[in-house]
């Protein structure tokens, strides 16, 4: 039993990391789907069923597909040290504030909103210090940020579906 607890802890941490990756524009939803599949295989499909695995991969495909269609190829938000540090601080604060109030849902929301806060702060700080950013249309920036928020939300929903499947 302790081995399963360790594996489950690592899987939950990887799924939370998948939310962060999705908010920073990387394919974190596929990481979540892969972790869900690994948990299903490891548990012999007792805790996580085939339908949950199908929903996880379907959600990942939909999120990444819509993001690919909607995103502007001219402007991409890049990872910056400021935004990553801000995201980690915001995640820590929000998780500690929201988890005692709404438990697991608060943890997932803290990771999601903390990651989005880091991305937004990084882009706003670049905008203040760079003339290049001012030449980019605001619609392109809004499109990119909304795609990241959408992907992060879908990833958070996938994590909640997987955790509900495990703990129910």
C-alpha cells in the first residue's frame, strides 16, 4: 500500500505540473492524459476506468486542437524567469488560501489561477520595458492569453475528473 501512495502522490504532482505547463503554452493536457492512463494501467483499471482515460485524451485533443486553430502564429508568449517565479509564488499563496476553504477544488484553482497570474505578469512587465511589444496588436495578445486560459481550464477539469474517479 505505501508504494501505491507514493505513486499516487507523484501522479497528482505531475498532473498539477501539467496545469502549469498548459498555462505557459506547452502541452500539459497530454501530460495529464498520460498520467491518467498510467494510473489506470497501474491500478488495473480499478480506480481509473477506460471512460476516464478516453475523456482525458479527448479533452487533451480538443484543447490542443482549438488552441492550434485559434492561436496567432505571429505572436507567442515565451517563458521568462520573472513569469515563472511569479507563477510559483502565486500558486503557493493561492493553494494555501483556497485549499482549506474548498479542498481539492481549491488546490486545482490555486494552481490554475497562479499560473495564469505568472503569465500575465510576465507579459505586462515585458510590455512596459519593450517597444516591440507595443507594435503587436492587442487582439493577438488577447487571443494568445485566452488560448492559454482555455487550455489551463481544460487541464484543470481533466485533473478534477481524474481525481474524482480515483477518490470516489
